[in-house]
């Protein structure tokens, strides 16, 4: 049996636009159902969602039913967390709070087997189809897709240096944390922030790497796409649930 290939990475490097959905519910039922909707990718968050490594694997397994690629965000830029997420089958990682080129280099090393990195070698893991993919160790480095997240003004100042690190495939802007860092807490829609986000897309693209961003609605997602963002999360699952529930309640009461 052959090792899995990373279609998300192939499409990203080909310059295609891919629309995603941010997953925070931690529910395999939701993961399976939403994998069937038609999104290009689903992001499973272990940083701000109550999802640990052991509960992430069932989410990846459930989402494998559909056509959406799976992206996982580790809780931190930590070599042990990164190793564990890769071992359970995540091929694309979004590493949070990368502030410097050195931190980006550390993330790259954590995702690669020696001699190109420091990832530890395990045998019968989900990543290698429980040992049945004989070519896994020789193909894994090429199939990993590493996205790094820019979330502060300090990181934004070094954006080009971070993006230029070999092994970084995409740079993701986190509007909420970046807005907080730049003095617009809770207001990424502020005009100065919108200019920052538009400029960030241009700067990332100029390095040859793919720009990505999180939106919370289709209107923002379309605008980000027009600015040049190539992998865009169009909404958050909890936001969709709460919005739909509020609308039903309002419709019933009025």
C-alpha cells in the first residue's frame, strides 16, 4: 500500500485558491458531516479548542470520509506536539505564533525526518497506514505541508524573512491576534487593519509563498480572496452553529 499524498499541498503550490472551514467543536459527527459539504479543507484547532492529540485522531478519521483536506493546528510551535500530530496522520500543519525566521526554521525541522530535520521515527502509526505503507519514510518529508501563522506586529515586521525560510509553504494571517497586537483588539474590520491585511497578502505573495487568512463570513472571505489570499477559511463551525440557532430563535419569537 502506498503512503498518502497531500493534495492540499499540491494545489497550494500550483497557485489554486482553496476555501476552508475552521473546526472548533471537537465533534467527529460534525467533522464527518462537514467534510461532505464541499469545502477544500477543514482546519482542526487544538490551540483554542478543547481538543487534545488523542481526540484529534477521531476527527481526522471522521473527516476522511469526505473530500476536504485536513489541516491541524498544534497548540504551540513545539517539536513534540508537531511530531504527535504528524504521527496520527495530519499532513498539513498550521503552526501558531511564529515570530522569527528561527522559529519558522524550528517548525520546519520538527516536521522533517533526518537528515533534513529532527522528527522522531515511529513504526505502526496512522500516518504510515499502520506500517502498511512501505514508502512512508521516504515520501513523508515531501508530503508535509507547513503553514506558519503571523499574529503580532513584531512578526509582521519580519514577514518576508519568515516566509523565505525553506520548507515553509504558506503564511497565514491571524486577524484577531494581529489586530490586538496593533491596538485594535476585537476589531479586525477597522480601516487601518484592513489596509494591513491587504498589504500582508501582497507581501507574502511577493516572496513566492501562499498567503492564507481566517474570515468569519463569506463577505470577508471574498474580499480576502480578491486581495490575493489563496487559502481562506470562510467561517468557524461554532459561529455557524450559534448564528443559525439565534436566527431560528428570533424567527420563532417574532
